């Protein structure tokens, strides 16, 4: 079950009434965070993340913020590589940050 709360939102990407991927985001102390991203293994490398990020960055509520932050576990090399490729920069041990406008530029490449 996928639920939204006031400070925790879920975006989904669906095909044929099946959830293929989702992106959870939250507002923590007046900062915009991506909390989790999951994509069905059968749909990896099919630009689902790009589609989810496009939904995310053009939401009215996300455009109130200038940066996006994400926590990536140190042992999650795939996520570190993917989000670094997008332009997220490591700011400490497992926290990465990017300007919202930088995501938009990446989406328009």
C-alpha cells in the first residue's frame, strides 16, 4: 500500500495499471528530501527514474525549494553512481545534494 502524509509524499510510475516504480519525498526541517526510489528490476535502464524525477521537479510544492537532498547508504554503489551522474554532490558521508535547477537541466539533455 502506498500512502501520502502531510510531510511524506509518494509519486508512482505505472504501466498497464501496475506500479513499476515509485519516488518518496518528504519535507524535513524546511528542506526537500528524496526519501526512497524503487524501480522494478524488469524495468531498470528504461528511464523510469527520469520519468519519476520529471514528475517530482515540476510539482508546484517542490518548486518552493531550491535544493534537493538524498541519503545514500555507503554500500549502495549503484545509487551513488546514478545520483552522482544526475549531478548530486556528496556533502558528507552519505548525504548528497543538488540544486533543483540542475535536475531540470539534466532532464532536458
